[in-house]
C-alpha cells in the first residue's frame, strides 16, 4: 500500500505491506536508528516518536496508518552539529548512561515541554512514566528536563 | 519478562488485508463480509496480540478515519463520546474534566501518555479486560453503549456489555460507535481508586463509586470494581443496602465488608484472591468516605 508521511520535515512516500510497523520503516528504510526496539509491547517507551506532535510507540504503530502524518524522531532535533537544548541538558545532567532509552525520553520530553513549559517534578515523572531507564534511576533525567525547560523558556 | 521475550517479535508475523472505511456503514459491511476481520483503532491491545500470534485476523478494519466515531459532545444532561476518540482527547476534554470527573480519573489511570495518545475509549471497552479502567468508569456512571450492526443500531447498558474476559455481547458485524454518559447532578459525589504494582502496570484492583447524597443520607449508590471478576463488576446488593442510610463511619465499614465479601476475585500474576479481598475492603472504605464527603469528619 502507498503511504505518504513527513519525516523530520521531509515528505516521504513508501510502498508498504499492511503489517509493517512504523519503527521498522524508520530504522530499516530510512536508517533512522534513534528510536529503539525495546519491549515491543508499549511498556518501555524506547521507540517513542512524535506523530503529529504527540508521543506514540512506533513499535505498535502500523505504517499504513501514518498516511498524511508528520513524524519527528530524535534525528530531527539537532541542526548540523548544534544539538537541541533538550539533548544538551541530558548531557549536562548526566542523564545518559547506556543511552538506549535516551531518544525515547528526549522525544517524550519535547512533547511535555511543548504542552507545559514549566512542569513540576511530579508532572515530569507522571508524563515520563511510559519511558523506562534501567541505568540512571531517573533523578538525573528529571534534572535534565528541568534544565531543558529553563533553556527553552 | 521471560514470557514476553519468548513470544515477542520485532514484526507482526501475520498477513492481513487493511481496510480504511470512512463511514460506520462501510465498516459494518466489511466486518460482516469477513468473519476473520478485526476492527482496529489505537492498536495498543491488538498489535501486541498479533505479534504473539494470539490473534491472526485476515482483515483489519481501521476505525480511525470514520469521522462520526470521533469527539466529545456536551448534550446537556449527558455527554456523548465517540468510540474512536483517543483516551488522551477524552482526558483533555474540558467537558469530561468538568462534568465527568470520575471518568477523567479513570482514563488518566490508563497506561502512559504514549498509550493514551494511541488507544481509544472504544478500544478500552471492547477489549473487555476486567481491569479496564475506562470501562469501569462507564459502568459506574451507568453509561449506555451505542452499537451499530447489520441489523441497524441498538443500545446496551455498560454494565450489561461484558460477557467475560475479552468477550462482549457484540454480534457478527457489530461495532461500538460511542457512549452516552449521564452527567451526575451536583448532589453526586464520585471517587475512583486503583492499586497497581508499578506506575504503568494494569490495575491489580480498582474501584469506582458514585453516591447521590441528601443531607448525610445516601439516596442512590453505584459501586463498581475492576479486576475482581471476569468482567467489571457492579455490586447491586451493596448499592441497595446503602440506599436511604446515613453515611457514617460504621455504615462505611459495614458496606466495605460487603464489598470485600461480594467480589469474586481470582489469584493471578498481579495478586492473590485473598489480597484482593482485603484491598477491596480498604479501598471501598476510602472511596465511600471520599464520594460521600466524609473526609473532613473521618480524619478529624
């Protein structure tokens, strides 16, 4: 089936089988390997991308269902060598260890800060509860989100 | 975890034809024509099941392009919610926040932001999980399920919609188009509580209570629990017993005992039957206290 979507600002048309998942399309056809395959069941958030500005699980999204959609992945955040303030904040606060969960956290954070520019810590923890990190223990991630919020204000 | 790792795959190992109807009529025709068809909206339950080959439908009928299945509408005495309305849209609706705070709490408790951006209220109900918090809210609010099918439309009370775990009363070719939720009056207090192992986990047990009060007495009660029976469970014995009684600490305690005895829990991976009976007692006490506006008094 033909499907056209905008990925990181570029219109793309694909010919896909109906059972093709958005995550595999991004990773395999476009080499956008930022979004990760973690649990495959919507529990870990490692595959989080923004679909029309809202965070979703790419590992459970049918590519054919993305007709006309705008998709943003972590690769779309930086401009050349200049990182996005959220990426900078994650580095500054040591919110990255193995890095596997980071693209998902960063995309969820982008959506959070778009909705709520000054989130409280409970709001941050509530919004990011769909993203699991097995290294950092979340403290530095929360700090990074707060730092990014300040930078973006 | 080991069970997930054993069965899960990167891909959907099932081939199916994909249909994108734009009207309810077309969707009904497709579902009727293909006995191995499944409707899909958010896909948050269906896709993992297909990944594990627990379901292998030959056809998927996407309901999200059907405009009449979308949106929240304030109709005065009731609120209408289209079945394919995303959970996040239900939660963000000012109408729901203001007029149906119980349903708002129930929907907020489902999954994560990502899950609620994908999943729909109709999907939460039609998957017929006894743990579905959205379904529980609709049962406690005595909502009506709107159904369309080959024979036309019909309505079913939310409390009568479930036939067992994963089973509903929907017949072949039928689909849920929306929910009509009566708006509780200003004399109604509501409360939803759920207990889960972790933030994101499915509820181990949940309770939703609505009490219409006059003075300190209960005029009408609705008590519904999730994850304590094969379907979301209402407890008419407790509701009838509460009717007309002064709501004080002793009444709350006795009603909570009836809740604990009236549920039919099983032992599963999320908790034992014994745990659920004890948890139900404490949760019922808290929910009745809060819905009945006793909080200040009982804590004082």
